[in-house]
C-alpha cells in the first residue's frame, strides 16, 4: 500500500483563474447575461413574463401556480375575513389578483392589504376596511412563554 504523501494544493474553483473568471474582460458580460436570464426567469414565475428560452413552459406554469397558492395561504391566515366574505371564490379572486403581479415590497401584510383594497374597489367586499390584523406572536414567543411556565 503506498504511503500517503503530501497532497497538491487545491486549485481555484472551476471558472476562477480561467480566461473567463473574475477580473477577465469577459466577466462583466457574463454577469450581465446571468442577471438578465435571472430577471427573465423571475418575471416568468411571479410577474406573468414570457417563458425564457431553454425552460419548460408547463413546469414554469406549475411553479408559478404554486407560488400563488403559497401567497394565497399567507393572505388567508392574515385576513380570514376576506376568506369568509368571498367564500368559495377566494382562491379564484386571489389568483386573478396575484397573476402577473409580484408580491409587494411590504411582504404578506402588504399583499393582504393590496388584495383587500382591490376587492373593495371592485365592490366585492364592503367599503369599511377591517383594521389591519394584529401580528400573531411568532413561534419563538410562544415557545418562550411555554418554557417560562
């Protein structure tokens, strides 16, 4: 059995130190191309953009629907009054609202607010806005309370 000898120092990760690695003239163009491709993919997933070249349109549609369902669940937890007011139409109404519209910068609370405002404007719910839901204590707060008993 051969004795282990000194190992060669590992080289740079793939791509680094090569002619197209950081610091080379091609790097900014490659980064710009990657950023453009990522923006196209993100637009297709959350903003109703066209399917980028090289992606399966059906798979992207399924993933976009999944992301809308996730948002719908978050809004339903924050605003159960909207679920009650819309009944069986909640899912379809939310899908119509969310399709082609990315989640707003304020997160799920802003999403719930914008959805409710759109429903009010369309006359789907009464004009008197419900107060913003009070924040539920996070799981860590409940855990601390339980452990302190």
